[in-house]
């Protein structure tokens, strides 16, 4: 994986590139403060936690919480350098499936899960 290329990729993404549905707005609005260690870990490898490639939300439940069973992020470079990890009960691993990225250079997609947030929308 290449942190510098990944960081450069995330700098090109604007708010227009991020889904604006209520589930995504809810995630983007809370994720950094709710999971600061995961945010820092992603930042160290060049990814921006507030710019997910894909989300898989479920809920909200009766208590006003929403579960994201997958939050996916694009990383540039070789997946051979990536190692599965766990931070704050959040698993971080290579995504088994994801939408087409339309990125031509070498890359892969990781998934962080589960993520639990309040439903604020």
C-alpha cells in the first residue's frame, strides 16, 4: 500500500464525491469524534475517515442507534503490504466485495466494521 498516493487520492475528493443520503451524512458527521483511534489509523495510511467509498447501514433501531456493518475505503498500492487489524473493537480488513472503483492504478478496498453511531438525521 502507498500512503502518499492514497493521501493524494483523498485530497482530490470533494463533498460532491461523497454520497449525500441521510445515512452517509449521519456517518460523516460523527465518525471522526466517535472513533478517533480508527480515524488516526486511517490517516496514517493516507485515508480520510470522513470520505468513505461505500457504507452498509442498518437501522436505526428503537434506541436511536444505527449500525454500519461496513464502511469501505480505497487504498492505493499493493494489497500485499496490508495487514488485518482491530482497533476499539472495529475490525479492519480487505473488503471481500465492493462496487467498481473505476480507478486504473493498483489499489484495493478495505472495510471497517462494525461501527455504531447515534441516528441524528
